């Protein structure tokens, strides 16, 4: 029984090993000192045989003390046969060099596949020196040949100095002419328009409304609409709330955190509410109510206006 289990395990291991094919192939087996050789390491496997975890060999700066790693590419994945998308090749190119002649063994590259180690085959790299022709004699280095030096030769070697001097001279001439012909700038004095406080604008509008005597001439609705609009515009500029678009209740609610007395809040509420009733409910106020709306509006503005402190 144990023998059968052993055989089954051995067959399973062999079947799993056949799923993967690893290879390390150099583009040449012999180089001269300082030349480079490219080694392509790759793994060939199928993706439809279950979950696969592949770790490429760890590459350091050297193979050994004589063979150095110059460069390593990124790991590239290709499908060699478009009709079989499950057959995949992953590969990486490593560039090697050596500066010592001799024969060097490039050891196997180790892949970690699903916690198992699979190695490529080792190969031999031959590094040769340049051949020296010993039949010929050794000669000294020749001395430099002396040649007469002329001004033309100097210009050829230093033409950029002459060009820089010429450009600088032209720039100086242009700058002098520009400064000489430049007209003095005209000083433009900007008109400073004083900002009129919002309470001054509102009180002037109410005064003008009082002089027009609208309600006395039967234009009650227009009269109260103007009062409401002047107050809303003042509140919007004074407290930065959207009073022109809000209802009376929303305005009073928005002013609740401001330092406004209950008396002034009540007068504002009465004035805006009466304007709403006249405008939307066709209310017909008494003459004293018409006068009271104007008086309350003026009182509210005077009580809440922003007073600027004098500059000391």
C-alpha cells in the first residue's frame, strides 16, 4: 500500500513539473574583455492548470567575482501562439560582462513556483583577451606635430567670443536708443469714489418716498412695496443675508443672532408684515398705519446702522 502511494506522489510531481519549462540562454558563449553578453531567462507554462505563483530568480550586482551584471530588464509576458491564449512565456534579459579573461560557469537561475524550486541549466562563458602581435616591435608614442598658429586659426577656435561681443554691443546700442527716446510715463490719477454707507442710502430713499406722497394719492400698494424693498436692501447690505429673496419670517429668523433689540425687531416685523398684507392680501391700512410704517423703517435703520469710529 505504501509503495502505491509513493508511486502516485511521484507521478503527481512529474506531471506538475511538466507544466513548467525554465531556460537560461546566452546570445553568445564567448566574448572579449569588456564586451557584453545578453542572457535570456524565461519560464514557459499554461495558465489553465490552476492557481500558479511564480517568483523570478533574485538578481544581484554580480554573478561571481569575475562576472558582473550590467543591466536587467523588466519581466515581460508574451503569448507565443494567438490560437492558444493559455500558453504563456514570461522572460527577462540580463546583461553580463567581465574584465578578466578565463572560463566562468554561470550557475543555474532558480525559479520559485508554488513553493517549489525549479532551476535552469548552468552554462560556460569564455572571456578572451585581445591578441597582441609580438612579431612587430614596440614603438614610442609620437610627439605632437608643431604647426604655425595664425589669427585665422584663433578666430576659428574663438569665434563664439567674437559673436558674444558683437551681440552685446548691439544690445547696448539698442538700450541706449530706447532710453534716449523713451517718453516719461504719464501719471494717471485714479478717481477715488467714496463708498456711501448703506444706511445713508436707505434713509435718502425713505425721505424721497415720503416726499412723493404715494399713499396719499391712492398708491398704497406701491408705497408699502417701496418701504419693504428699501428695508430688505438695507438688511442685505448691512448683515450680508439674502433679504431680497427671503420671506419676512426668514429675515426675522436670520437676524436672531444680531444685536437688535426686541423693540426694533418688533417694529421691523410689523412693517414688513403689513407690506406683505397690502401686496398679497389687498389689505387697506389706516392712514396712521401708513405713516407708522415709514416711521418704524427710519427708526430701525437708525438703531442698527453701523457707526464708524473716528480715526485717532
